C-alpha cells in the first residue's frame, strides 16, 4: 500500500483493515527514557473525517475531547449502539479530532531508530509527520507504534499530526457498557533505539525457580549482523545462555537473516513465589550486545515466579486452589473520562486491596500498562480481556470473516504486550460477543503462543457448562443464580472450574445475598468465586447550569460521593442524548470519587483473612488465606454488652497456617444477657497498600443470647392524645406514626419489576380509613384499613402509657395478593433539631436484611445527615439492620429514644420516600428540617435484580399477619 492511499482508503469503513504502518506489538517497555509528548496540543474538532478545517484551539493530551471541548459530549449506552447503522457502517455525522504539535527531535538520536508511540486513541488513528502519512491504527485500548526514522531528522523540529475519527467499523466491536468518548486517551511518547534492537522479550518463570527468557532481535538496517549476543541478570545472578539455541539462531542464520532469536535460562534456588497474597518480584535485566561486546539495547522486567494451571475442575495458582474474589474495572475518571494516571490506578487498587478483593477483570479491554505493573506489585490476579464486544450485533459479527482480522489482532496484541506480567493468570477473548469462528481463531493463536495460561470467554460456554470442547477453559457465566451453580457442581458433569465473570450487580443500593452466595461457593467444590460488576459508578461531574462536563477544573468539587452545589453526577441522558441507557452506568462498589459504598464493608468481611467461630464455649480463629500466615496482622478484642458497655483487650493472633484454625482462650468471661465479641484486625506493619494500623476486618461472634425484656407495664405517663383522624399527637413528632408498605424504589426494584407492582397496588399512595377507635383500660386502640389493588390491609395500633413514655404495639394483616411488598412497618417524622443518632445494633454503615454481614453489632453514633447514602439516582438508602434501640438528640441532649421489642430495620434521614422517588439527581432534593423515621418489622432484601438474581425467598416480605412493638420515650 502506498502512503498516498492512506486517506483515500477511508479506514474507518474497512473492517478488514486493522492497521497500516503500525509496528508489531511487543513486551519491551520503552517508557523509561522516552520523550513525553503529553501536554497542550493544537486541536480542532470537525463534524466528519471529510469536513473542512476550522479554527485551532488547545486541548490536553492525553484526554478525551468529550470532556474538554463541549462540542461533542459523552454518551452512555449499554448494549445498543448509539446510532442505527449496521456493521460495518458508521454514521455520516462522525466527529473527528485533529491534533497537531511541533517536537524537537534530539540531535543525539542521529543514526538511531526513532519510534512514535500513541498509548491509545478512540477509535481510529491516522498519523502524519512532517506532512507525510505514517500509518493508521484501530483498537482504542492498545498502543500503536510507528517508525519515524525515514520522515524526521535528528536536530530538526518535526510536525506531528493525528487525525482521530470517533466512529468506525471498529465501533461495532467496542460496544462496551460504558460512556462513549473520543480522543487520545493515553500518553504519547517518542523514543529511540539502536538499529540493532530487542524486538520482543518473553519471560517464563516457574514457581520452582526455573526461568526462561526468549529474545527476538531485529536490525532496522536490514539483515542481522553476525556475532551479536544476549546476556541477562536476575538481581545479581547471571542467566546462562542456551548455547545450542543461540548458535542456531544468532550465528547460523538458518532461521532468518531478519529476525534473530536467543534464549537465556537459570534456576533460582530458594525462590520466593509470586501470589496475590505474597507478590514477590525479582529485577531482570536483558542486554543485547554487538559483536564487540558493546550494549545495543536493554530491557528491564519485574519477574514473578508462579505457575497457573487447571487441574480437573480447579484453577490452581502455585498448586493451590484459590478463591477468586474479583471485581470488574474500567479505566474511568469523573473529570477526564477514559484518561487515568498511574496515581489514579494505584488509588483504585489500594481501595480494592483494603476491601478484600484479590482479582481484577479488565472489563472489557486491556487497561493502561501501568495497571499491570501495579497489579504485579500490590498483588492481584488479573483476567486480561481483549477489546472485543459486539453486543448490539453480536451474533452477526462472531462469524463475519470481515471482522476475523480484528478479533485475532486485538487478542494477539494484548497477549504480546502483557505476557510477562505474573499478575495476568487468564486471557479473556472479550465480552458479550456471542460465539463464533472468530473467537476460535483468536483462541487458537493464544494457545500456540502462550500455553502457560488458560483462556476464558463467557459466550463460548454459556450454552453448555459441561462442554470441554469450546474456546474457554473456564466456565465463566454472568449472573447465574447460585443455586444453578451449586447444582452444576454437584451434577457429576462439571469438567471445568466455574468462576463467574460477572455476578452481584452493584447498581444503586444493591448486592443483596452476597454473603449467602459466598457461603455456597466456599461449601461447594468446583465453585471458585467470580467478579462483582463493577468497581466504579461512572458518574461524570456535570455543571448543572449548562449541562457540560466540569472537566479537569472540577477537582475538589466532590467529596464522600457527593457533588458540590451547582454540580451533579451525570449519567445516561444528562448530556441531551436521545439514545442512552440512563443510570445503568452507575453500578459500582465505589462512587465516582472512589468513596466506598456500604457494600464494600460487606465484601471486606466476606473476604476477610481472619474469621471467628464460637460454639459450646470454644473460640476458634480461622486463617482464610491461601499462602500467608497471620504474622502481618495485629488485633484487639472488643466485647459489646447490651447495656451500652464496650470493653477492649489486646489480642495475640495464634500461629496458624493458611487454611487452618486454632482455638484461643476467651479474652473475657461470658456475661449474662446479649454480648458480642469482635476481633478488630489491623496491619501490623506498613504494607504496599496500607500503612501500619489500617483496619483489615472486624470478625464478630455472639457470646451470650439476649434476654427478653419484660413488656412495660402500664404506668402513669403522658396521656394518649389523638387528633380528629385518630392519629397520635406527640410533642416531638410533626407527623404521626402510620403504616408503611413502600420504599423509594431501588434500581433493582425498578429494573426487576417490583416497583411497578407496588405502584399498581397503590402502596406508594396508601389511603388510611379509620375503622375503630376504643379505650381499653389505660390503652387506646386504633384500627385502620388501607385499600390496595390486591385487597385491604388491616392495621392496628395499641397505645399504652408506660413509665417515661409510650408503648406502641402494632399489627398489619396483608392479603394473599400482597405477596412481595417492600416493607411492613411504621413511619413518622420528628421536629427539627434532632441531628444525632445513637443506636445499638448493626453498623456503623448502612445494612439491610440480605446485606448485613459487614456491619457488626455495637453501639454506634452518627450525625443524621451522614446516615443517608447518596446513590447516584436517589432511592431507598441509609437503613440499619438489627437495631435494638436508638436515640435522636439535639445539642442540648433533649430528644427521644425508641426501644424496639425485637431487632428491626430502622432508617433515619431527611427525606420521605416520595421525595426520593421523585428525584432523578441529588441536586433536586430538598432536605426536610426534621427526621423521617422508619421502623420496620420486615424489610425486603435488596437482591441484585437490575442485572442478575433477585433476593432469595427468605428475604421477601410475605402476606399474612405481621406484629411489632416499640416504646417511645422523651429524653
């Protein structure tokens, strides 16, 4: 192909063309010593690739123009394409960015090979240098390199121009569940090598200490010179050359006079193997020498000695069956879109590590190279996923031969780039692209090139989990009900490990039954875990006044998950787009500013390295790790008593091997009544991801059972006063206690269909009709009826004055038609000024019936305004499970106390359910001056039905008679 055909080719319309002029991918890291071209570039945005040139502005590289220019804004779709053209066509309205800058080519690069590297460009990149076409590249998430040696002169300036076309045939296989952006999203650099250079280095390091390094050598000047050789050193240990291999390839030249090969070997004695728990790394240096011994090229690597294999239905790391406690991760930032820094990525991984995650799936494309360096260093198992998702046209494209080159190109280049990272333990062929010949072709290339790692692909195994003949070595379904997974593992037909590539969808207030899922995984051989969807809520910080992204200048305009006044977290539809998928982009375990959601504490306890159990006076400490003992941890005992007392004592963790348990003496005598023993576990020294004293987990066991409090006897107290509607009048309540059967629908409620049923039944607008009011001795009985679409609900309240307050006994009779309501309980509102909640129950963070493992029982206190969880779309939030009693108080210590007859679900915040349900964003909410208080005898579980299984039957609110009681006292 001639250079002058570069533009005439219209590469954005040719799926069989994946690149031109682009150099082969390799694993030699050229970032050290390179000349960075990041910074301010001249820029103009055209309406299409064939548009006329306009005015030049400035833009930052790397960066997305969708978060910088304001003329082409982000758009979110999940499965559907953002326009209607069928593959391989793209729309005529096709934003195209032109980038240009001058760069001084160092004079000392004379006689050297000069290479331009563009870290990533979305979606088609055309490169011109000094007015000459250099090459093109597709694949928005891998680097493209171009040899500029013939078009630049060392010592002279050069003009670099990039043309980036937003939409193309490639967009049809980049249809991932994320924002559509455009631009140059990763760093651009220029580097130089000797003409004789290392073209690639492949490192294979086994856990027994065997190390093999295969090197490929090229000479830009033409045939390889005679006499070159390669040396290597691991730390201070020299690597031996494979003499026969070297002579055959470097001297004899029978293989090729263009590409030479050399191999180095060594066996390291007493090697420290690499695992996610013990990420031991060794420094490797490979040097390419000319015949006179001078060094022509050098490559540095961080080596981890480890083995990955599948044995039967188990995935093994260093011979051990490991649980994959994973999370899916996109490259994301709330200000810069797809562009993230190494510091951003480190912060991501540190948060993951602190909350018990040990694995990452790079959903759904290869991540920035820095992420893999960090995963090697900090310790993560990585499923490296190719940039292939044809969601909207998956069936057609999977077998379309026009897309065959793209499938093989994207998978092979990912493997070539990332093969030397010990953190990468599995290759993924992509995501949600059906299954066809294109996948098999890509899998065949991987198996030939890298037999040391398994391959996974959800689409290959979804029709038959027991079929061992597909392209996937692992059964990796999405959102499979745990009962189906257990049944498969027990069927006798399982042939491969089952590790869900996505499970427990974290959209809004979600992730119910996570603990139940893991209890089933840990008790069922053949099940090994999975990856939560996903890490981030992809909210983009938006200026409310003009609807534009806040851009890089928005730093500091958010905190603790909340956007500053005048700003909000934008999701699909907020930038004026008509084709979008709404808040489905807000489905992470952290908010857009990386603030952990409450589910993170749930996961932390489920994945905790230390657990406790207590039975018949025997207290056991369990080491739940695979490779590490407990010496890296320190701990403290805490005893919580029902009377408000908390006692602490130092704890000495036993010497217990991974996977084993040890009995320890009780640190306290067991008192009468309810008591809870917690082990607060922290880091004993500085870790790469946590300083000394960082909290790791809070395992807890119950020591003593609660003794039922006697029902308060009627006593002199405030008289029961009712208004004309038979509603309680109380000096601290602005809205009387009434029946509540509804909650502001969560995303799971809406997308799972429950919210529609509740609205059809009229639960969101209950109308109360008083049936009977009577006095019985000192008690007042009020019977009311609420009409619903499934029949009437009878509600009875019995008010009894007791010492210092009022006891309320309630019952609600739900007809059979109301077979799944949100809650059954009481709601009332308080006067203003009661701004602090103290409670005895689970906490301190939010918890619900099917998501409460991470909230230990204790005595907790928080300002009311901190109880509410600001999920991106307002919804039910801020609940606390297992509450026994609570106090709402003002600064002068006045207020009220509520004692529950049995532990219940309680929420206290500034919003009525209808306030939350009516708002699309938090900037639309107006806090009420007092507190809205819910006391629930039963509260529906959260589940994960927005994309996955709903909560299980035990967490549903069933029809029939529900009874609950509570006592209200004035402080």
